[in-house]
């Protein structure tokens, strides 16, 4: 049965779009049929991260308004057969999207895909509430710092009250994804630690994605990090997270400092 | 659409019928008069339910706007105005009830409201139980009594209670107990990291809460007019 997953955060710039692309690609690599949907109307990004920006003809709003058919707006990924993108419009504003329009598109996507992953805009306004409205599950993205965690808490409250699932008295399944986890700052105690974040949010952990140049490198070439460099630390963390989303139990790896030189690696293991 | 021409059209029949209606005669100042209405309603709620009334404006001088205001004021109290009396129809907003004339006084039988119309007041619920955490941005207001949270209260969340507040988790947001002047109300939590605590209007912010108490089980209570926060155990 199809699953609708919203990637949301409240606070901006925490890594929602990066995570949508990386998780979408990782699930597709596992053979699942995936569509990533950009809900960030007016500030679309997902097409760039997916490397599909030059193939966008129709978008979410065109489909919602009946100007284009869903099949005309969907863009298939060049690298992965089973990965698709439904882009947002860059020129329209958020009000062009209606509740009914979103409802119909999601219902249609449910018949065609295993996973429908919605990249939410930042904030708690209409765009964000529409992105979460029809979701079955949510990935709440947060960085290990206070304001981001507080906004995540706020978004969790909205997931529990403003989604169709919640209104029907059901529970929307929630996961916390901690991104931009800076290992050296963590070592110096400059960030909120994982336990504190989980205690505050009281939602199970989906994964910890380290702060990494590999993410920037991947987005510069228009590729989800899980495709661009699957062996990198952030890609491995995203791949593990995708496995957890599909129901597997995978041990949680807390990222550790990687910048060890050759000599360190050679000699680092010597017993004291 | 094809409209059929009816061969024998029915002539519209005008029939008369008279009804008994309550007449309200407001006096100046209108505010005082409305207070009397409110007092009546407080004693027998539902008294005017299903009984439209006629408004006799002979004793007051109101503009069309003033009349409209009065009519809507009555409507918010559940009183429907059937017609107006004692005022010139000229210059009145056509959306207002029509001006009537030729009314005659009569004795109204059964002025007591029917028993079924009076809803028994709901039994007072002494406490509100929240089974999930209260998240940032959420505000719970329960003036009737105690609030119990099975979980944490997030930073930027707010609980307002007429009685005491019990948090089985970390209290990071704001908690205001005893807001109706109940100085015996208390706030209890498993871990205190509150942004603000208040009882009956006396408050302390995070700054005031001693560092030694932070993250400990604690309670807040009023000692005269001093808000005290002490460890729980
Ligand atoms: N793990 C990471 N390591 C390093 N940089 C990262 C990481 N994750 C995200 N970034 C960078 O952070 C910036 C914001 O990421 P992204 O666009 O995914 O966030 P967003 O939550 O979608 O933002 P918005 O709220 O604006 O939509 C980007 O420049 C991205 O490359
Ligand atoms: Mg984004």
C-alpha cells in the first residue's frame, strides 16, 4: 500500500530538501517506486537537487488546476528507473495551491507509487500545512540546536492536530531525523546532544546525518547524495534511515570524527 | 428549460392570522436594559428560545444603525426580533425587521418556560487529562479545574488552569495555575525547566528559578503573596 511521507521542520534551511532527495533515491534504489513532490511553491529547490531543473515543463499547480495531466508533470530520474519528481512552480505563489487540489493529486499518486515523499516548505503557514495534510508518516528534520528543536516540537504538534489522519482520530507516524550533526562541535559539547533532542521531542529517531562536504558536492552536481557518493558518511546514514522507513531494524550509528590523517589511521589503533 | 404554461393559474390567496408575541420596551441607557435581559436569561436560560419578540422603540431614540446594533445584540443572546414598533419606518435599513402597527395587549398564558427547554448545567468536570505531550505553540486553557499532562510541556507551550497543574514529564513551557483567584492551586512537575510559572497572578520567570532546582522534580505554591518553588520529595 502506498505511503505518503512528509519531510517537514518548521525552521528553514535545516535539510528538508536534501533529505527528501536522499531518502527518495535510497528507497528507489531498494526497488521501491518513489515520487518526490516539491511543495515549496515559489522557492522550488528539489528539481535542482535532483538534477532535473532543465526538464521541468508542468508543475504541481498546473496539475492541481487541471491545466496539465499528472503524467505530463511527472519527471523520471535519469539514473533510477523507479524514481520520479513532481516539481513545484517557481513563479506562482502559495495561494495557488488548494486543499482539494492537493487531495486529488495525492489520491492519484497513491495509485501509481509505493512512496510519495512531500518536501515541505519551511514555516507553519499554509504551504507547510498543505504538504502535511494527507500524510501517513512524517520525517521531522531538525539540527542539533535549540531553535530548530523548538520549531520541530511545534511542527509535531501540528502533525498531531492538522493532518487528515489526526482529524480522523488516528496517529500519524512520526520520525525525527537529526541533520547537519557536526562531529567536531559535538565533541566539544557545542551542540545539543542526541539524547536531549529525543527527550524534548519524544519521537523515535530515524537517523543522524553528519555535517559533510559530500552533501554540498552532491547538490552542486544535481544528484541526491545517496546516488552521488553512496559510500560517504551522510549517504550511508541516509541509506540506513531509508531502511528503517521500510521497516527494517538497523543499528544507529552516531557519526564520529572522520578527519583522521594517514598516520592516525595507521597508528591510531595501537594500544596504550 | 421548458416552462409549461399552466392553463388555470391559481390566484394567490392572502390569508390573515394573528399571533401573540412578547413585546420588549427598551429604555435608556440601553446597556442597563440589556443587563436586565441578561439577568433574566441567567435565571431561566432558554426562556426566549423559540419565542420571537417585537421591539417597541417608543421610549428610546435610536438611529437606523443603533436599531441594527440592538437587534444584533439580542440575536447574539438567542432572541429573534420579529418586528419593530414605535418608530418611523422611513430611513430604516430595509434589512431590519419590519415595522408593525395595530398591536393589542393581551394576557399570555404559560409564561413559565417549558421544562424541556432548560438544559441542566453540565456536571462540573474537576480536571482535564492530556495523554500526550503539549507541543511548542500549543495553548491549553482549562479554567474549570486541574490540568494533568502525561508527558512534557514544550518550550513555547502554555498551560492555563483554574486549579492545579500536574506535569508527568519535563515542564519547559509556561504554566499558570489558579487563574480564577485560586491561591491554593499548585504546579507540580517531574523536571522543572519552565519558562514561566504563575499561581493566581504571582509569577516567576526562568531567570528567577534557582539553578539548583533546574531539571529536578519540583512544585510551585503560594506562600502569602510569594511564589515559592521547592523540590518535590
Ligand atoms: N548534512 C549536511 N551537511 C552539510 N550541508 C548540508 C547538510 N544538509 C543540508 N546541507 C546544506 O544546508 C542547506 C539547506 O539545506 P536544504 O535546502 O536541504 O534545507 P531545507 O530545509 O530544504 O531549506 P528550506 O527551508 O529553505 O526549504 C543547503 O545548502 C544544503 O546543501
Ligand atoms: Mg527546501
